[in-house]
C-alpha cells in the first residue's frame, strides 16, 4: 500500500498521475476508517484530497509556505507530513490537533481556528520574503464561505494593489461546473497564464502607445475591447479587477488539470487566484449527500453510516435548542424580534427560528463585525435584534461592540453560544474570554444561566429589556436535565440567588459551575462543613447588596467560573470590594488560567485547569483552616 510508505512530502515527488490517483483513494479510505473511531471534520477533508496532494507534489514545504484558512481541512496535509500514525489520537487530550498546529510540525506555518485569516497572513509572509530577498512560494488556501469575511476582502484589495508574487487557492465546494463553461475557462486560463502571451500583450500595448497622436487612443480602445470581452465571458471578473491573474474554475478532483493549473500559476510574476471546485465528502456517499451533517462528526459506524452521537436518543435538549425554542415562543408575541447569525444557523439552532420566521431571520455570512453593527442599525429603528454567535467568534466584533452598540446604548441582544470549555475543538474555539471582554464595556448587562431552565428565563429577560445592550452566555451541548418551567419570566436585573445555605465559606458560581459547586457541597456536608452556594447569574451588574451582606458576615469567598480569571466574575468582585474600601475579604478565584488550553474532552480540560469538585473541596478546607488559625 502506497500510503504506508508516505512520511514526508518528498515521498510523492516521483509519483505518476496514476499513482497519485491511487494514493488519493487510499487516503480517503484511511480518513473514513480513522474518523469513524475518533470523529472529526470528515466531509471537508474528503473534498481536498487531490488538491492537497498536488500542492505537496509541486511545491517544497516547508520552504514554500502552505497556509490553510481555518485549518480544519488540513488532515491530508498532516498525513503527507509524517503524522498519519497519530490519527488514532486525533482531537483527543494531548493527541493530534484537529487544526493546524505549529508545535506539531515544521510544515504547519500558520495556525487558525477562525476563518478568513489566510490571505492576510500570506500577504505578511510574502512581504517578509521579498524584504529578506528570498525566493520561496507563498500559497494561501481559502474557502468560498470564508471569502465573505471582511478581513479576506481587505486582504484581496491589498494583495492586488501590491502585485507581489503569490498564489491564492479558492476552494469552492458549492459551485458545480458545467462542461462547456469549464472548457471555456480552462482555455482562457491557459492563454492568460502563458508567459509568452503575457509578454506579447505587454509589448503590444507599449508599441501602440509609441505611435504619435493615435497610439494612445488606440491602446485605450484595445484595452476597452479586452475589458468588454472579459466581462462577457470570464467569471473571474472580480478577481481580475482586484489585480489578480485568474485561473479557473478547475475540477478539484482531476489531478492532471490541477497540475497544469498550478504549474501555470507558478510562472506568473504577480498574484494569481486559482479557482478550484471540489465536492465536500467526495468518495463517501453519506458525506456527499449531506455534507453539512458530516462536516464535523463524532464517532460513527461504517456499516450504518450513522454518527454515533446523532444515533443516541436526545432526551435532554441542548442549550442551543432551548435558546431557539424560547426565542420562537417570544417572537410569536413580539414582531420586533429579529434573529441574526454569522453563517452558523444550525450551530446556534436559529435554523428553527428561520423556519417559523423566514422574513425575520438574517444570515450575514462569515461577517461578525458587520452583523454586530447591522444589529445596532436594526435596534436604532426600534427592532429587537438577537445575534446568536459563538463566544470565540464574537471576539472578532469587539470594536463594533464598543463603538456601535454599547456606546450608543442600543437594544441589541447577544446570545453567546459555546461559552466556556468546548472540548475537542481546542484553544482556537474555547469560549474563555467573553466575560472579560464584555465586562469592562459601559452600558451592557451580562447574564449566565445555571441550567437550561434558567436560560429560557434569560431569553425572556433579554427580550423584555429596553435599557440598552444585554448578553447571556451558555455552554456547548446538552443541558443538565432539569425540569422546564412552562411560563417564562423576566429576572430582576442584577439579582443573584442562594441555592445552598452554608456558613464560613461561600462559592459564587456562574453557569455550569453552579452544579459543580453543589456537588462539592454535598461531599463537604459528609464532613459537617456547610458550603454556601450562590448562583451569581448576573456578572454585570453584580448583586451589590448580597456582596455587602457577605462582607458583613465576614465569609471567605470562592469565585468559580468557566471563563478567564483575568477580567471575569472574580475580578469584578475584587474591584467592587476595593471600590467600597472593604479590605478584610478572603477571596480565592477559580477559572480559566492565563494560558491557552488545548483540545481534549471537557472532563480532561477541567481537570487540567482545576475546575473540579476535588479542587473546590481543597480550596474550601484551606479557607476554613485559615480562619481557624486567625481565630486562635
């Protein structure tokens, strides 16, 4: 088997086209088998097998820089660069990362878990190459969806302006190729990429301009004619106008055509965009039929082609579905409500909202910045926009949060999904920083539900609130299985609740950490230690009256949050006591540490950073012993 002998890109350099095609099939079989056990991004990687093979066949990684946008389509790249034996550990704790990881290999030159970054990074590497007088290639791969990101468009504009030599690969897995259109484009691409044609065109234009009186006018006429023909028959008009030489569309599963296209692209001394059309899930019929379902999957049974996670009966609803269902119910009574997503309608469960209210559902594509300011515009004219967005992606709209929403105190609702630890997607997707980057912005209210029932009440609270922006954050996955109230009610802004009475030490917890604190309280009760557990469900504003009572009772406090310690709930409480000049409080902060937590199961991640029942018990006993020592 050829694949067994592949440990470096050099191992395929002498392959024939037939051998590359055979290897492509072996890689597909390898991915389908391995991911059935570990899960992962199946459909996207099956779609780029031939493309990745050709890039490694023609170019010299790591001297030539292959830059993957997002990085979830890098599995074939990992196989070819010596990591196929690690695929049994894919996305597992301390195992192979599901994205590009620079510490894994010298061939991984750019890390990203967010889309639309590859072009800017590639431009930086291109400029660095030229400033240093080096001669390597820079090749950026970006998907058609990622092209909707504003950052990608900014980069395209700059790349086209600078005219530096680099290759952009547009991996288009939505468009189909009609044979006649594809033939025309392949023909035109060969002509435009041919160095003799390019040189002849340039010389002809220069010659015409030298003819007295008529030459300049004639040259302009020729240029207008060329432009007119291009607008009529070339679909790469946008890229040509931005300064790129356009090649494509190319069948991304035809190795011979791919080789021709990239050989031509390499001859051009300037930016080239190679438009490659691929099929997600290529070679595995269930993934081809439903590439969305098979985009990122858990373990699945090969004989049944069924995702094991999808097979299990879901008796406990996910937080995302609870949010969506609550919003649907409220939208039936409130025509101001508008659902907004940035290319994640299914992930945020707003696809259900769209089914009920197609005219009040807006998907802006991968454009969180635009979505946030658009919501501000909606709110400014009296609508109630609800922007459902993953915590890690809302980071991209920080300026818009500050400048357009909070500064103008507009009634925008932020439903922050995937808050806290996210498991196998790892450090690029951890929802660790939303509390910190929201908490210091004036005017915004921030809530965190302890369970799925409280989440539906927070949706009601947010929709009813008309004093400015308001946000609530909730974790990935299923709720904890509590009974759901039939009637939704608005919570008093800034109110906390005591869920377990106790003495000596109080745990101020938010979100899933409330349940963790209750479990610790159960264990401590066996040793006659009564731990008070408080659901600090409003991170902003804090419950000042309860904090004052805790100070009067001289209790030791533990703040417990699945978010960054720096800037989070604990920091806000310390700031409150400092401002009130209350200095006797003993406070232990527990949360996300000052480093990036890598991929693995949430269970292992919590253990690594100390968010466990045992660690809570240890801290409670330490604080109790401290108090005993002071009293003696």
